[in-house]
C-alpha cells in the first residue's frame, strides 16, 4: 500500500471563485444547505467561510 494511497479532504483549499460564490449566495439569502449542495462543499466549510465573513465584517450582517 502506497503512502499516498488514501487522500482526505481535510484542510483542502478551495479556489477563490467558490469563496466569492459562497459570499454572493449567502448575501442573497440562500441557505447554507443549499449553498453546500450547489457548490459541492460541506456545510461545515460553508459555515467556516460565513463565520470568517462575519468576523472580519465582510458582510452587512
């Protein structure tokens, strides 16, 4: 069995286009669950980025 045989998604970076899409969809009132489904990302990832937006006041919320 190779050292690289099993890869996990933990701490995988997502590209900036998806980050912008998260922000746009969330700003439009789309739910985290729907954003997750549309972009193929976990709800935890969506929540992490939304919390980041709020923490650094990148949203009007």
